[in-house]
C-alpha cells in the first residue's frame, strides 16, 4: 500500500483511530482512577479486550500502540499487531519520547525522541507498524506558547515525519494546543493558527509528502476554565475555518484528539464538524479518553467482565463512527447505549 492509501484507510469514512498508546506513566494515572494496579498483565488485559471487540472491524481504521504493547502477545499466542490486523485495522506506534522542559522557557516543553529514531522505526516496521505518532504540546497563557516553543516543536515534528516516510510508514503529526486554562475560543483559534502554520512551514522545508501524512490537531474550543462556553455549532465552525485556512488541501486525513473533552462532547463536536465539512479532508477521531473512558470504568468494576467492557467500547466506537459521517445524534446515543 502507498502512504496515501494507508492514510486514507486509517481515516476512512465511518472509521477512526483508537489511541491506546498511553505511556506507562499515563496509564498509571488512568488505572489509579479505577483502583487497578498498574501491572503489565493488567495493561495487556485491558487493551487486548478492546482489540478483540466487535467494533474494531466496523469503526476502527487504526490503533496507536505504545512500545510495550507492540511487543506483547495475546493469551491465544497472536502478537498484538497481528490481532489488530486480523480485524482489518492498521497497527501504529507512538515513537516520541515525551514532552521535556524546554531549556530557558519556564513551563514550556519540547518533545524528544529524534536520536536513534531511524533504527527504532525499522524495528517497529518489522513488528508490523504501518503508521506512527509524535505529539508536541503547547500550553496557552498570557506569556506562552512562545515563538521558540512553536518553532522548535515544528522542527522536531518535521524531522520526525521525514524519517517516518523514509521508513515507509505514515506519520501522524500531532501538535496539541491544550485545553487547560481560562482562555476563550478565539485565543485557541489564534494559537492553533500559529502552531499549524509553523508546522506546515517546516514540513515543507523537510520535504514531507503531504499526501502521505495525517494531522492530529485539537479542536478550536475554549479553555476548560473559561466562563464563556461555546456551542457545538460554534466549535465546529471555528475548527473547520481554522483547518481550511492552515492545512494544505493535499493532506488526506485529519483525526482529532479528544484532549479532555467528555466522551459525548467529543462525539457531538466531531459530528457538527462533519455536518458542515465542505472540504476533501477525511475528518475523524483519534481518541484516547474519548473512546476508552466508559470501558475503563467497566474494567475498574470487574476486570473479568469482558462483555461489559466491550459493550462500553463498542458503543463509543459506533457513536464516533457515526460522527465521522455527520450522522450522530443524541437520540442514537441514548438508544444504542440502552
Ligand atoms: P486523548 O483523546 O485522550 O486526548 O488522547 C489522544 C492522544 O493520542 C493524545 O496524544
């Protein structure tokens, strides 16, 4: 498959991406919230339960894995990438090494992981990965993000993307402007514009083939502590406008992160965006919390009750699959949850 075909497959209409690539530290936080011990066997058990769900075939185009998971085997002996491929989805891998403090810039980060990346990519390809993810993080305040954090993260994202394409995989480029803070929706629009602009500048400089990449952005939403709440219609309008102005039209797929929105909010907002999508971009989800929160709760209640865990996951995957076509509704949400 060409890079463009892989990108279109993971973002295909009606499908999206399951971001199950929480690092051991991040999954520790998720497990703590449900009183589950952060052991390798528990991480495997939760993830393999999701990857065995019936929703995989119909609603999931790709799964982003963490380094530990891509090397694990299911209890039936299949490797995790084999299990994912068996359902017709594409295995992917998070390859960045996390956001580290940016020297000289208090409270800002630069994502690391370029050293040795070419060699690691070869190994991940051999393990079955066909796409990858790298996440840059930007916080909003009166002082930041600084021009330097925008520039250095865009540079790293571009060098990452070029290496990934050289290794014959599709890079997901994820510049995440965080929801944390009291900024309003227009500030989010303005910062996201600056971030996307710089990313596409650098991607062009490093000769990244835009037809063979996927963008994973934040939606344009007010900060979580902002008093002015926005309607889904306003979020959709401003998000689509920002993407149309700042993302080159050759990019085949745009898959949002959920970023701390609730499960329903992230489905509703994605749906509104697709209802007014008049571009050629395949616009879908690449959710972690937005797809897994309810399933995680069920796992916390009873780790052995695979049926309930899968029921919760199947429901969210189906709802987001509908949102990727602009066909989600609150009625369907209630009907099929019942
Ligand atoms: P959330 O959907 O929970 O924001 O996670 C997506 C992701 O992959 C963040 O890097």
